[in-house]
C-alpha cells in the first residue's frame, strides 16, 4: 500500500470521499426515521436529529402500533403479496426469457421488444382499466388482485434482464442436455436457471422493493381491513388533523425489517457469481 | 454396413445456403474427419447429424435407420463438445450417468459402464469431483467418458481439442486415436486443424463453402488433391501455387508444388533470391522470390548455411508437380 504513488492515493481518497458522502445521504433519512421511532413525541419535534437519550427514549410508538392496529396481519399481507409476485415474476420472466433467447421463431425480436415496452410505460396509467377489470372479475379487496398487478408490473424488466443473461449460457451445455435426453423443461430448470442465479437475484431485488413500498395499488384495489399491506396500514396513524408521529415512524421502522432480510438473502447470491466450471 | 448415410443434405438460414447438398457414407468402425475453414458448414453438418439442427432437405440415416424425425437422444449418438459442456451441478460420475438414467439403464449396469470408461480414461480417482475442481484436460476426458458410457452407434466430436493448450492437445489427440482403436467405434470428428485431420482420420472430408471438396484417405488428399482448395488446405506449410511462365510450361493454369518437394540445386531450372529464412533446427523454411516476382516456400529437412539475400536455384522433385486447370480442378494425365 505504501508503495502507491501519492497521486493515485489522492485519487482513491477522492473516490472514497464521494462514496462515503453518497452512503451518508442514502442512509441518513432512514437513520432519522429509526432513531425518532424510539423517542417521545416531544423529543421528536424538539431535537429531531438527536439520538434517543435516557430522558427522551420511549417505546410508545411501538406500543401503539402493536395494540391499536392489526400490524401482524398487514405484515403477513405484504409478505404474501411480495413473495407471491416475486415468484411469478421470476418464473414467467425466466421462461419467457429462455424462449426468446433460445428458440428461433417468427416475430421473436418483435415479441422481445413488445415485452420490454412495459419498462417504459408505467402500469399506473392503466389504473382505471385495471380497477374495472378487477371489479368485473370480483377480485377487489383480495391479495390475488395485487399479486396479478405486480406480476404484470415486474415482468418486462425481468424478461429484459434475464434474456440478456440467458443468451450467454453456453449452447453446448444445452445441446449436451438434449443429446442426453433431457426435456426442454429440465434443461431450463436444471441447467440454465442455476447458471443465471445472479441475474435472478438482481431481478428479485429490483422487483421486490417497489412492490413492498407500493401504496397506490393497495389503496385502490385492496383497501379492506383484511387485505391491508404494511404501507397502507401505516397510514391510519396519519390523520387529517392529528398525526401520531411516533407510531408512524415505528410502523415504518418495522416495515424495513422483512425487506432487509430478503435483500440480504438475495445479495448473497448476487455476490456469489456464476457457478464456475461449466465451460472452459 | 453403413453407420451413417447422408443424402443431399441442404441447409439454409434465411437467404444463406450453408450446406449445398452433401452426400456421404461412413462405414462402421471408420474414423471420419470433417475439415475446412471456419464458416464452411462442417459444424452445421455435425449438428444436423446430431439432430440439434434440422436440415432444409435431404435425409440422415444412422445405423441403417432414417432418423430425420428422431430426437437427438434417440439417434444412438454421443457428442463431445468444444467447451466440454459438463453439467456443473453434477459430479464426474453424475455427468457420465445422466443419459443412462434418462434411458432407464439399471443402476448396476450404469456403474459397470462408468467403471469401465473411467478405467479407460484414468478418471477413476476423480469420479466424486465436480467439473469446477478439474483441469481442462480432465474435463475433456470426462466429456469423452460421458460419450463412451452411452455405447453409441456414432461418436461425434465437435472440435474437442481447440480449448486445450498445445502440449495437452497432442496428448489428447493420441488418446482419441487410441480410444478409436480400443473401441472400434464409428467416429466423426470436426476440426479446422488439418494436422488433427491428417493424424486421426481414416478418411477426411474436406468442406468449403457448404460443399464437399474431396473425400479420401489423408495420404491420398496429400498426394492427389482434386482441386486448388484441397491442395492449399492440406499440408503445412501450404502448397506453393505458381502461375504465368511456370504454369504455362507445364500446360496448366496453375502449377502446385509442395515446399518439401522443392530442392536447392545449383543446376535447378528456377532461379530466385532468398527473402527470409526460418531455422527450426529439424527444418529450414526458405521464402524465395523467383525471377518474375512470384514467391515460393522451400522446406529443407536439415540446417543450411543459406542466408537472406543469397541467390539460389531450385528444382522440383520429378512427379511431384500438381497441375490445375483454369477452373481450379486438378488436371491429371489421362
């Protein structure tokens, strides 16, 4: 390290400075939310940037969240919706990507572009039509409605990213499978999917976070008490005249936890990299 | 009996005709090498034989059975790929038995076959390892083992040596030749390397531009090439082609002579100047510019004091000249 030229060290220091600044900017708001969730309301307003001290610490927010609302149910709803959507996005996205990258057929490119179009057109533009469809299908106030909408929302990006990755999976490997008598489904599930695991993890993270954080569709499609998600559930503490800030902050702090766990699970896959040794 | 029979195989990708009607018969136990420059259609032809690609027209028969509508797994073939294509999630033994499991071969027989193949290829100590824990040469042996356990009618090798380094390539080449003798199986081997073709093949099929240029024993291709392409492709360094005066004197459009069939001879009829000399120890390659500006390579099987800018006279060995007509086809004395 000491042998490095001074200019290089200076440049490295600048890079680190920029990264540290960016990390602070990203983390600080979250930190403020979590910190203040452990404080009394008076302390939140008097000194919002102060960590909880013995004199200002309070669990009142968490107590309110747990006693005055059915937060466990909201959590469960959010998890069901997020994991369900994630499952279908990854499954159908990967299958479509495999077909697009593996088989030569008419309109292949057109179909690929059509599927990718969804990345550019926000699904919220279709909210009214979606609501009408859900009403006709009798799916309003069900978690199924949310899973369906989020699956549609997540598919374009999934197909786009995964088909790029699947193009890079060795043709020889797939052909070896075919010669050994594996069905196309086995080739897809057993040979190809494990090799694109890092891409799956990337897609999972990009798909999961917007779903977990979404307020729009739960509010419109499933606002009923039994189908409320966490983000919607937290809104009950936001009143028109009085807002129970410590409860809101506690609810939000709690909402971070499951998604954090999921993210850690996937990021391990992200880092692990493509299984070596298949080719070359 | 024929192990493989191809009849008028044509393959087009969109507007491009990759194979323009290939006919071929391969006898049981033969080692046939498809050789040609990249893009000549040799890999496509192999993929059609394997059933990984469907031909636009023509028929493929394997072991006397038309397999045009048969999936790859039921064609009685086994294939070794350039990139080995081992299943990364399976052990060496798992890689070798997967096809047999799919085929419903009983466990005891599977194990017996793996043991036999592993013994043949010195893989026995590696059976429990995964592909990631093997070296390149070991992976290629596993890929070959995976083909052997299937006991196929036809072995297909798709450039199996091109990912190996030079030393390993020679060793594996010998191993494949030995394997062919031991198993007596029919093998088809695709390569762009004419040395691999010459050393391994019973018969070579030279392809260029989607057509078969010549089929024959290696030594016949060397001694009696049918056309300019085969003459230039087989043999290293490649054959010298002379036109103008030299060809006219011989009554041909192009005169071919191999570097090893030219001799430095003070009484030689061809005069020239050495432009460059490569001293390899066992051989010396002289690059000689002839009087009329045409260049030839001369291979001398020993060391020589001849240096750059020396004037030399050359004479071709009698009976070693190849005459080609204006259409590129060999002219042979009637």
